[in-house]
């Protein structure tokens, strides 16, 4: 998706991402790379992510991980930068995502059983005991929402911890980044 813009050094671009990762960037030229994406981050200089053409028959733009300088097809975001799975020690994070995924599925299912097609898909939002569906009795509706809130609170707690861990790792990385 970066292909059409790697020569456009005058524009501020925006990535469409739901999470609060650095998403505004500009492109700068560099002799050793196809281009360098410079993400705007708070309280620091831009966070550089170099792009390179790989030497396959149909060349693709790939990333250089700003931390380990290895070629990578994917980078992962945190609140203040991007790095590869290995550098972000994502295995640990991914393990704990088992619980996170299970909770997310459970809370979506429960919401659906309460509100049907009207159920909110936003798992970062806590549900409130409003908009009781007509077919439901009020006390069982309140019970269900209370049960749902317990799951939502556990889920949000785990997500929060994951973001704190990712932030720590990427903060340490950002200090080490002196590639360019
Ligand atoms: Zn890396």
C-alpha cells in the first residue's frame, strides 16, 4: 500500500488503524532505502521506518524493523512506534491473548444474546443497562448486563496490561533507534 506514495515527500499521510498506534507519517528519501516513513510521535523526533524493495521476481516493498534492522513483511504497532514481532517479544503477548480472545468472544456473544443485531461491536466500550429489548424482562435484563459488565471489566483490564507491556518494550526500542 506504500508503493504509490514513496516518492511523495511533501504530504502528511494517515494510516487507517483502529488502535492508537502512530499513524500520521511523511515520506523521506534515503540513499540506502526505497524510502523512509517518518511517523509522528509525541514528545520525540519522528519514528523512522525504512522501506526496501526485496529481490523477488515481482518486487515488493518490505519493512526494515527499526529495532533489529532485519527485513520484515509485517511490523506491529504500539502507542509510540513500530517494530517486528521478535523485537516486541510478541510471543509472550500472544500467549496472554488467548484469554483476551476468549473474553472478547464471550462478551460479544452475551451482548448478542441481549441485544441481538443491535449489540455494540465496540469491545472497548462498557455496556450500560439502557435500551432494554422489548421481549426481555427487566430483572433478567439487568442480571445479564451485570454479568456482561464483569466480563467486560476483566477484558479491559487484560487489554490495558497488554498495552502497558507493549509501551514499555517499544519505549526501550525507541531509545535504541538511531538508524538514520
Ligand atoms: Zn525487529
